[in-house]
C-alpha cells in the first residue's frame, strides 16, 4: 500500500483522478489539498467536496485549502474548458425535489492551511509519503520554502504537467499546470526529491471518446456513472469545437495509473527546467529526451509512452 497526498485544482479530469485514487486498493489517500488553477481556490475546494460526495465513503482523507494565487504570476483559470464552476456545471444540477443532484460531502476541513497539512503529512510519514500533483505546483513550492527538511523526506512527487515533444495546451509551448505557476514548478523540479512527470506527451496518448465514455457509464446505474457523464458534457463540447474530437483527455488520471499500474507506462530520465523569463515560451518545460544527449544528472523521470487501452480498461473497471 502506498500512502499518497493529492494536491489538486478540480477540474473534470482531476475528478476522474480522485475517484480512481479513492477506488485503488494500492493507495491510501491520506490527504487532499486544493490549489488555484482550473478555478479560484475556494471553488476548487467546493468541487473537491462535491467529488467526494459522489463516493459512498465511511472515512475521508484530511482536506485543506491551499494557495489562492501563483507565486509570481496573476492567476489564469480554465473555465472555458471545465465549465463555469470548473466541474462541468454539475454544481447547478438539481433533483426533481429541488435538492442538489451532487451534494458536497459533509466533512470538516482540517484546521491547518494547505501548506501546513502537507508539512504535517510529510513529517508523519517520513520517506513514505508520495505527493501526487494534479494542478499548479504552488502549494508544493511553498511547503518547500517553509520547511525543506520535512519535504526532503518525501518518497517522491508524481506530477501531471508539462509538454516536451508535444505542443502545449495553453500556448504553443506550455501546458496549463506549469503555465499557471512556472516559478513554483521550476523550484519543485530542482528541489532534489525524486520527480516523475506525466506530461501531455503521455496524456494525449489516452483518448477517451464520448462514445466510449457513454458506453462504459451506461452499463451501470449508479452515482459515479451519472457524475462521469454529467460532469464531462461541457468539456467534451469544448473538445469537439477546439480539439477536433468529441471526448477528452483524462490527463490527471495518469499519475494515479503510474502508481497503481506502472507496467502500463514507459519513462525516461531527464533534466527538466522550466522557462520563467520567456515571452513566447513562458511556462515551457525544457528537457532533451534524445538518448545520446541525456543529461548526466537527471532531476526527473518523464513518462513518454502509455498502454492507452490497458489503462482505460483498468480505469473503468475500478470505477464500476
Ligand atoms: C491539466 O490542466 C488542467 O486543466 C487539467 O485539470 C490538467 O491538470 C492538463 O493540462
Ligand atoms: Ca488539474
């Protein structure tokens, strides 16, 4: 069993990742921290409670709210992809009796700040805790700045972010999570704990079409299935208009798969840096992945290949 802390900005694909993680017996999700990104952080926290409300849980992870602003830049959100509320507008859906269709889980937030809860967990599980980041790396950089000694005892950090031999999804060169807070990402990548990155190069290999999603969820009449269908409508429409297919990429689910089913993923060692000064290339992740040019002192593993069908099969098995 692997102890994980998830740092997230939910986000439709964050929701898929959190549901998958909570359903994975290989993982024990000890805490979930929110961060600004797809939405402002208060909405991200609200969305997290909605996602946890979809699961029928007796015991919840510790929950805390993290950073409201990136370290240096102004916040950029992604409501145009994930819907006004960041969760495909599921927060507005009501049952016939007027009650919310997806009511938030009734759980108490930790009295600690997001950064302090990260540090508390790192200290409680030294050399064991794995942090999985599904949003900008602001909270992690702040935790490192506040208490580097505790953060050095992390087992590793698994990051969804970056684009290497693939175009970006915010600008030509930058992926969203890194673009929102490139300064934080650069600090985290150079910190020295093992980093495993699932960039767009990998996440774009897993294409979940609307047809496949609907066929899978229609097999089951339960809350998770209806949530997967309802929450993805807006973002699949965005993909139809702007990406070229009806469906979407479940980016944030990949780091969870890397932990539970490493055999489906192939990675290479690389020295990863983040552009923080460029005008055209702000937030670009830079690394030479060519075998003959590999850096002698890599700071990360970069996932370059996914057995997409196997991963999707596993994903739907776990969520049913
Ligand atoms: C990343 O950006 C966000 O919009 C998604 O939730 C994912 O974490 C993909 O670039
Ligand atoms: Ca995300």
